[in-house]
């Protein structure tokens, strides 16, 4: 079993947020710290996903209209499907 180092991180929460977290933890019979850890992990994953999306969008915008923007052979092949009534009725 691999041991992973952990660190404690103190996060002051406003009373209404703390109460919601505590209530949810009680309903799920899980520690509030476990729910908070999962929420932070989820948020970090979403931020990473968003960063990748933004990088791809920036690259696409930068390459728009350039030779990297369009593969003419691939476009021609896809246009052929529009003429095929079995594929595009």
C-alpha cells in the first residue's frame, strides 16, 4: 500500500456554509472533512479542465485562417458524405 503525505489546511467558513457542510456530512454519515476534501479535488479538476479548454480555444483562434486551420483533403472527404443520400438524407 502506497503512503501519501498529507497536509492540514485550515479554511475558515462562514457559519451558513459550515452548517450546510455539517448537515450534509451527517445525512451521508461521512466526515465533513472528507466532503470538503472531495469538493476541493473536484474544483481543482474543473480548473485544470477549463485551463485545457482555454488553451485549445486560444490555439484554434491563433491558427484560424492559417494552413493549420483546414485540412482540405479531410474537408473534401466529409463533403462527399453530404452528396450520399444514405448518409445524409
